[in-house]
């Protein structure tokens, strides 16, 4: 009977050493996560675009167009400012010769 006692004691020791894992299926949580994942995917497609330009691409194009116009306008503003400064400087330098007080 000694072998039988060792086998029985081993089973008890093994049973106490191995944790019992209970799998809990939470369908509500799983469906909520899948719903949020679907919304996230839809938002990403809207932002990045799915074969068509998305909002990010359209925004990048608009920003680059505005930057080009801003640079062009900056050049025109500098030219106009230079012309006005030249005219004012000339008038100040020649005010005695032109009879301007």
C-alpha cells in the first residue's frame, strides 16, 4: 500500500500546486472593443484616405499652396516697401532743390 499512498499524495500535491484558470467570456466587453476598433478604423480611413486623398492629404496640399502664396506675397511686399522707401528717401534728400518744405 505504500506505492498507492505515494501516488495519492502526489496527486494532492499536484492538484494544490497547479492554479485553476477560469475562462470568463464577456461578450459585452468583446463587442464594445470591436465596435470601438471599427470606429477607429473608419476615422483612420477618413483622415489618411482609402485609395482617395484623405483629409490629411487635402490639408497638406492646402498648406503647401498657402506657403507658396505667402512667399510670393512676401516678395511683392518687399518690392513695394523698397520702392516707397526709395521715393521717400529721394524726396527727403532733394526737398531743398525741389522747393518742398
